[in-house]
């Protein structure tokens, strides 16, 4: 069972003021070693012990040339940073590959775009991602989701993570990338390996992906060439290759490869993880799953799970919000100061970085009582700001695909629960992997049952229980 979150995310309320709690060099070294191995546990334990605003020193730091990094788990500090994007630059928490190599170009995603270029591409991709356009996709989303669920075996264990991944890819490709599965599926697999490889500390997966990066880049560029001259207002890749950049030039190899690796990966990876985590949590809370299934049944009455039928279901909305609060798609973020500034009352030098723990901000006990518990009912009485519920970002860097992602989640979850009862297979042992995203891994086997029959709530074991308090029976 996880230790109850002890830190209220607000330095002023706890009496730390707005100055960072300074760790000594040896304590900082221990934190960094722990972070390299277990980043979420290290960040949570550090904030429990030292508060929501921490300053750590790098081993090579000296009094003459200090080398520091800061950590925050505070909504007010997070808001201050996102309110000044000229000073606080969003940087990738993963490595950038080898300079001059495809691996470096493919890391040039939306988070690395600045100024006019960032504004240009946000506007360029906005039309297919706006609510009216997304709403028109609802019937096709429901059809794709139903086809996927119908293909899953009944009464036999199968991998939930693989099934969620396949469904999310089909939805993203079918609705945002021209339904070109032959080209897109192999690229999606390579992007998935890129995401698994992406972390501050390079590991075997990173070096394996480096060897594959040129293949990935060539595949994306060949796919892009097929789209050139064939404009499709609902196809992100077609929009990219058939429009100029912010200076009126054709998009570069770096732009095409980097943006598509980022946007395509974001379109399915975050949703597949969120769907899997939500089903895992529901299975460990059978009363919540039964209540949600009843709400969905009453709304659908045997019809497809389109947004006109499920879009305003309160329990469906609350269940997804609560699952993503506990397991945010991107649990850790990084910002770097472009100039000397202050954060709270703390002076920050140019180029110093701040690690933001979304997972810990989302567990502020003053806003979320029993913060490690899965309680969808809490959403009937709370309305946190995007800075208190750090799932989709906020401000000018808020995720542009939030409407698409939430609609995909609602339709997928409603379709599954309207057609099947879901149980974890006996012996499920679930862990998690922290890279750019937070993914369930391990033996995540489920068994689908016909509706109306008994569905069992098998207890799930594994490291994921470090991040959530489950009922005593789970």
C-alpha cells in the first residue's frame, strides 16, 4: 500500500514559504541515483520528505559555479511557470539522440517548437482537432471501437495492454491519418519503440532504437511523399506536407519526421495507457464498474456508443478523470529558464531546470481527500483548474488533442463495458514503466465475459500498487 501523500501542494500553506528546500550535495546525489532507477518513487518520496519545492545540487556543483536543479509539486508554482512561457521553456525529459542523425531529427516534436513556429503549427493542426470536427468523428469512432471489441476472445485470457494499443492505433489512424493502415501500422510500432526508449538515462532500449531511427525516418518521409499534393483536411500528415512552415518554406525533413513521430505517438500512446489503467482500476473496484456499466446501458439501450448518447454521462466522465488523475499520461515534465528569473521567492539562474511532478500535484490532499484512492464520486463536487489537475497541460502548451483523446476514451470505454464484462485473469501482476509516458507493463491479462454472466474481481499484484490505494479485498 502506498504511504499517504503527506505534502499539501502549496508552500505558503505549509510554512515553507516560497523558497526551495535545499538539499546538500550527498543527499542530492542519493536522490539522483534513486531517480535514475525509479523516477516516480524518487520524486514522491522527495516531496513527502522535503516539501513541494526542492533544490538539488549536481555532483559537479561548486560554490563558485553552482549546478542546481529544482523540483516542484505545487499548483501555484506550476501556474507561475506556464504563465511565462517566454522565460520557462518546455524541454524534453528524454534524450535527443545523436546530433546529425535521424534519432536527433525525430525528437523534434511539438514540445521543441518555439515562438512563431510553435504558434504556426498549433493553428495549422487546430481545425481537425477542434470540437466540431471531433464530434463528427463520433459514429466512426464507435464503429471502430465495436469492431475491435468484437475481435477480442471471450472466456480466454489475452493481453489488455496489447488490445488497448491496437484499438487506439486503429482509432488514431482511421480518424486523423487518412485510414492508411498499411503505411501507418509499421510506423506506429517504431514510434512505440521510440517512446519506450525515451528517458533521461539512456538504456538498452535507447541504443536499440538509435539503430532503427533511420528506418523510421525513411518510412515517415515515404508516407509523407504519398500525401504530397493530396490535401485532406482531416489528415494531420497531409496538412503538414501540403502547407508551408511559418516562413513560407516547404516543411523540412526534421519537421516532418519530428512532428509526425510526436503527434502520431501522442494520438494513440496516451490513450492506450489511459484506457488500460482505467480498466485495471475498475476491475479492482467492482461496485464502481457495475455502476458505470448501468449508466452506459441506460444511455445506449443497445445502440452504438456515440457522443450524442454518452457525452454527458457524469459517471463516465468522472471515472476517466479519476483514473487519469492517479495515472497521468505524462507524470513528469521539465522546464528550463531561458533567462535569470525567480520562481516564488527563489532566484533561478539562466539554463537551470525545474522538474514538475504532475503525479504529485494531482494528489494534493486539500483538494483530493484520500488522494491515493480511486474515488470517481469526488468529481461531483470538485472542479480543479488545469494547474491542479495536470493531465493535459495548460495555457499555450495545453495538449491540442485533448478533445480527441477524451472522446476516444469515452467511446472506447463505453463500447467495452456495454458489450462485455471485464475481469483480470488470475495471477495478474502489474508493474509500470516511466518514460515520457506512464504505461502499465507485466502480466496484464484480462478475460472478457458475455454481459449478464458473473464477472470476478481478481486481486492484482505488482508494483503498480505503490501508486494507488486499493480496497482491502483487492
